[in-house]
């Protein structure tokens, strides 16, 4: 799961933050399908990731440095992957036992009627301290609709990573269903360079600031993580196509995992990728092919605070 930054009184503030996230209309409807051109690998060393219901097919070991992933969603719903770098003293199995399982326990409590505020407090008590202070989110794909492909490039340091998808299926996180994998990043470095973007996005609190213009056809986007909130979740960015602009509130509601219908299929918009949280100062890249239509950049955690940027492609 995405990592929280908490300490002392910050836990109290975070609980308030969770309880105050906007409660949007929970009705969702599937947008009409669009015939997007799938993103194809460019060249060089490409790490293939195939997402199925509910597993990842990817190499157990990959080189460090600039790394390009080609992600193919063969599942029946939205999938993605987040790469969390573990502290040297923490194993993959320990992360699963002490992080993944507690998130499911907390969400089960929400389903039984627990408030978001109480759930936040429960989560803070049962998660280990090393999760807040030692686990680093190092990027990953934004949410990807079924049948779509996305390509991202991120800079990875050596270590043990957890690749995971925490979309839900009938109230159960995909991580609980087995959509997690240990990936070792080696000392040996790759020999690739990052792609050249035609769009540059800067993420701050709480703004998505693009420079350049998205166009029909191929777009390569760089995402610069200038800052993260000192408390709570880090910044990220996802790309959606809007069949109906009025659905943006439904997307914001859907992106909140604490909502009963949050991250539960069907999604209220077409998800086309993006970049998951990375450390401050990092840059990640992703490539997407677009057709004419209305789109939006949106944050998973802070859309309700205005972290949405709409645009059109003609």
C-alpha cells in the first residue's frame, strides 16, 4: 500500500484528515469503451509486467538504474503496480504479514460500520513503525484499465521491493488475493537513458502543474516530485479520459480506498496510466497514446483538495 508519513501528534492530525475527506456520491457507472491504441515498447531493455487476476508475471531480479517497464493489464478490471522499497532488515513475508494483512483487517472493520477516523486510528496502532519511517515508494504505473498497456521509466536503487496492486474485488484488496510479488533490484546497473518528454508535470502540495500540451498520438510525460505533504499520503498522478466531465466527483470518491465502493469495479472513468509516488526530487516517465477527447490529471489522495487538472485533445 502507499506509505503514510506519521509521528506523534501527526497521527491525530492524520486521523482527522481521513475523516474529513469528502464523501462524494457513491454511485458509479462504467464509461463507454474507447478504442485506444495500446502503448508499445520503444527499444532497449524493457521489463515486461503482465497483470492477471490476481498475480504479476515479471522477472524475479532486475538491474538497478533507469528501468523501463511495459505493463500489460490482462485482468477483468483496473490494475496497476506500486514498487515499495523495503528496509534492509525487513523481508517480503514480514511486509505481507505486518502491512498487507492489517490493511485488509482495517477495511473489514469499515465494512462492519467503523468510521474512517476510528479506522485511521486502528491502522496507526497496528502498522509497524518501520512502515512509516523505512518503506519508500519508488514509483509504479498509474491505474490502467483492462486490456490496456502502459510504459513507464523510473530510476531504481538496489534492494528488495514489493510489487503490489491494491484495487479491490468484492471488498478484498488484490494484495490479499495474491497480487503481490517480491522483486530484487541488483547492484548491476542498466544501460538505458530516460526518454525525452514532450510534457513535463511538476507535483506540489496540492497542485498538478503541466508544461506543454498533450496531443493526439504518442505522448511521453515526465513527472517531477517537487514535494510531498509532511503528514499523510504522498503525491502521485493518474490520467483519465472523461466521457462525462460531471463524473469527476465520482472519480474522486472512487479513488478513496476507505469508501466501501472505493477502488471497486466498475471504475467511473477510463484509466490510462500515470506515475505512483516517488521520493522528493525524483522524476518518473510514462508514455501514452491519446485520441481526441476530454481528459484529466488527478491525484489518488488529494483530488478532493483540488489536485485535478482537466484538458482536451483535439
